[in-house]
């Protein structure tokens, strides 16, 4: 498996985990461990925190994809 495919798979796993966490937060927030960073906040604020964190993660994923792609291109040229 290529590095780009591995990075994309990690991205898909994180995306699915994000969706799962939001579903659990909607259904039963008591299932989260007591030390989760968003515990103790109203559900709307916790969702906002999760969304912001995921948006930042997506930005970092793009940087990772570009970095891997650049390494591939530089190897081909070199």
C-alpha cells in the first residue's frame, strides 16, 4: 500500500470516528469517559468543539496528502 493510500485510509478512519462520536453525543453522552475534553459542556457546544477540531484535522490531512505527493514527485524527478 502506498503512503498516499495509507494517509487517505487514516483520514477515512478519523472521519468515521468523528461521525460516530457525534451520533453517540446525540443519543447518550453518558457513554463517554469522564475525562473527555468535551464532557461538562452543553451538547451544542460540545458538537461545535468537535466540528472545529475535525475541520482543523481535515486541513492537516490536506497538508499531509500534499507532502506525500511532493515526495513522490521529487523521487520521480530525482
